[in-house]
C-alpha cells in the first residue's frame, strides 16, 4: 500500500485538524481548578485587614500607655511653678520638689563684670617723623580706611585719592585755598594740624570722602584756626594681617604663636590671621570673656561674660600677642557681686545676676534679677501641668475606645442589612476595651486617702459608651489645691495606683511579648502560609493543564493523519 505523506503542520494550534477550540476548554478547566486559590486569597485579604486593624489598636494603646506613664511619674506631682510680683525686678523658675512658699526679695546692688583694660595707644603713630611725603593714605595706620572723594575747606573742594600721600593732601588744601590754609603732621603727638590766616570752616553736606572725620579734624567754636586732630591718629588696623596691623610694639616669636586666657589656649598666625580673627577666636572659646578693641582710646579690652568680683588669668605662651596688645600690662577694672536679702534676712551675694540654691540656700529656686528693687517670689505646685497631663490622658483614653469600637462594631441599616467591621465578633479586641473601662472607672483600692475613683476628681462617664470626660473641673481644682498628696497616691501608688495598673496592663498588650504583638504575628504567619499553599496548588494546576494540552495535541495528531488518509482515498478512488 502506498504511504500517505502529511505536510508539516503545528498541531499545537487549537482545532487546526479537528476544528475544535480545545484551548479555550483547557483555560476554562484550568481556571476552574484555581477556585480553591481564589478562596485562599480572599481569606488572606481578610487576614491582612485584621492584622492592619490590630496594628492600629496597638499604636493607639501605646499612645495611651505613654499618657498613663506620664501620670505615673511622681515628678509630675512634685513639679513647681514660680511667679513674681514684679517681673521688671526679677523672674523666677522652680525645679521639681522646690519648697512651696513665698519669698520677699530685696536686691540692693546688681552684679557687674570685671574687665581687663589694656594699655592705651597700642597702635603705632602714622609716621615716625614729621615728613609725611611718603605716607600713602591707603597704607597709613588710621583707625578707618580713607575713602576716595572730595572734602571741602573754606568752601573749596579738594579731591582725595587713596593713592595720595598725606603731604599730597596738605598741598591740595593749600592750592585750593590759595595758600590760606596749610597742613602739617606732628609725630610727637601723632596729630594733624590745619593752620589758617583767616576763618577756617571744614566740610560741607556734599563731601564724599571721610578724610576729615578719620583725621578727627572738627571745626572750632570760633570758626578760626588752627584745627588739630582731637586725639592721636595711629591705631591698630583690625582687618589686616597681624604682622601689618600697625602695632606700636612689633609682634615677635615667628609667625605662629599662642597665648592663654583663663587657662584656655588661643593660637594665631601673624601672616594669615587678622586682628579681628583673633578677637573672634577668643570670643568663641571657652575662656569666658568677650574681647574687643576700643578705637577711641586705642586699646584692647577683655570683659568677663559672667558678672562678679573675680579676676582674669593671662599668659603669653609663645610670641608676644598679649604684650603687643597692651593686655599683659593693662589694669583690671574689678567687677561687682550682686547683693540681696530674702525675707529680711542677712545680706547675701551672688557672682552674677542670677540667684540659685548655691547662694540663697533655697532648693530648686532660680531667680533672674533684672534690676535693683523689691519683689515677692511665690512657689506653688504646678497645677496647670498636672491638669494638662490628666486632660491628655482623658483624650487618649477616649481615642483608644473610639478606635476599638470602630473596628469591632456591627450595624443594621433601615433595610435590615447587617454591616460588620473587620474585627466584629473578635473577643480579644472587645476584651481590651472592657478591661480599660473597668481599670479606669473602677475603685482604686488600698489607698489611705479618700480619693479612690475618677469621679471624685470630676471625671465621669455618660453611661452610653466607654468614654470619660472632665465634667466637673472644680472638683479637680479643689483636689489639686488642698489634697495633692492623695491625688498623687491615686495615680502613682506603686501597687494599686490607677496609672500604675494601667501601665502594667498595657504592657501585656504592647510589650515585647504582648497580646497585640502576638496577634499581628499570627496573622502574618497565616498570610505567609496562604502564599505557600497557593503556590503548591498552582504547581498542581499547571501539571494538570499540561496533561490536558498533551492529550488534545495527540488528538489533533490522530485527526490530522485520518484527514490525510481520507484525502488520499478520495483522490485515488473517488
């Protein structure tokens, strides 16, 4: 018999030989076999919602625990508030446990800081001699740089350039005034003098150079000459390098040097550091002083940051900065201690203008004095802080109950349809709400005082839900004012105190091994287990799917052969 040959075809194509869409059947059967997976995924979604609900309850219970912990602090009930009858004289603060009482303060003398006043005239004169034909203005040791512009002398404008020498300025003045005004410099007293053969009026409203002001040349009352600089002109230049700052005593010891102020070492580089850099370095250090330069008297001053009659330690370590600045040879302007009395007692002193326990002997009381005078300092329990902590607790307690209620509630609408929250019917969540209610609003036993319920502090429940409120603030105010020790014991008693019991209970909920932590782990484990089960089921589905495909492909192969044979018979024996 002659062999029937078949053309090469892809028999995996659905219905190519049989005309039957078997691939659609395979996909429908496969999807049907995934039905258990779909149910598992739905259960997993519900589990995730429950885990999320318990996470939110855990967070809220943790917040309530923090508020309860704050109420469980004896420091809260030992907190003190201080007030003064005259804040213009003094202000006060009281630390935890400060003695409650009233203190009559009388400040007779304020504190004043000591200052090391350096020698005057530490800046070098403008010129070593009277000849200033080589003294260029921009390089001269004036306290302030001379600016270019014009000045007016006897109504005549004189142009000033930074590159002029001081003699150039004198010559320009003489030329502008036709020889009526002449200038000179004296190296003996480091001053400029302008002589005039007649009236001498300096300056005008349109002058643009600061030469007259920097040279300290001011008009006389009579309006006649001569006019001489008010003080010596040479001074220390603060914004140039130390080695060119115009010190009268040159800096020695090389470029790098060190000195100490009150034992704190300060370094400097004469080539790289400006005078202002070193002053800032002193101010920013821990030496406890403020350093500055007095331009008027040409001297440096170190002032203690704290007041009081105390001294100052200065030492050149390497180099001679303190000697060159005149601080080493200066004089100490002594400070002054504050003097005061309390309750008409003996005179007391304080280094600064702050009264502390060290000077007054009153534990926990700090008084900042503003000026001399009298004021009454009152120290009392900080009721406002305690009330704030109680109100914070009430608010957090109500938020916790509201959250649990929203997660466990079931409602029925007008058509009778029941809607359930994610934790409806979950006994653990409901138990937390009930336990918190019983702990918070039940009797606190074992206390020696009369306060044993929140109700006696004016805190009540409306009887309709688990919330509480401060319905009678007057009761709380009265208890804090007259019975603070019982209020403290009610909340903080180490055995039966309300806050103590709440913290202990919530530790079993949100602690490392707490119920809410275990619940979330349980749901997480369940979700992970679902992932594994679904993965195992899907592998079986894929095996079954491949078996169906292989069977249908075999059917297509047989059908294709049958079709080929039929075609051959029809062709040869039709």
